[in-house]
């Protein structure tokens, strides 16, 4: 899971990934890549809490953090948007709008009303 680009080039990162640690509040971090099935460690940078503050265990914001997969419950990679784009560390956002997910299906309010009516009658 290590970056294999040219020497001297900044690595591409996936920003805004939410990592749910066991027995801790979720954190937001930047990952070089989503871990694969055989990975045992997750390497990330720019670790912060959901509200943007420094977590209690972080002493230096510029550090690289390595978490064992055994302490991670869930990794939530948001859909591509301007805030969660694959970005370069030099600040230039680069992402393809065509990879955005389709809009969700319309919410069927009538089905919920008929279900609630049946529950009330029972």
C-alpha cells in the first residue's frame, strides 16, 4: 500500500476518508489508497476529528499515522465531490466528474403512509 510514483513527485491521496476505530470516535484522514484484502496496516495523513479538531492521540499534525487493520471497524470513503476528491498534496484538486455516483431514487412517501395506516389498524 505504499506509493510507487516518481521520486520527487507528491503522492496522490484520497481526502476526507472517515475511519471508524474500535472504542473511539470516528476520525477523518487522507489515504494514499484504500486498503486491499491482504493489507494489515492503513497508512494515513492529516488526521483530524469529524469537527476538524486535533484528536487527543495526535501530537504532531504533520505526522504519518499507521493503524493496524485490527483496530479499524469501518473505513468510509465518501463519493467523489469537490471536498472528497482525489487530490495532490500540493493543493491542486484533480478528479473526474464523470465518476460521480447517480442520484438516489426518489423517496416513496405514499408507501410509508400506507404502511403506517396498516400498523395503526392492527
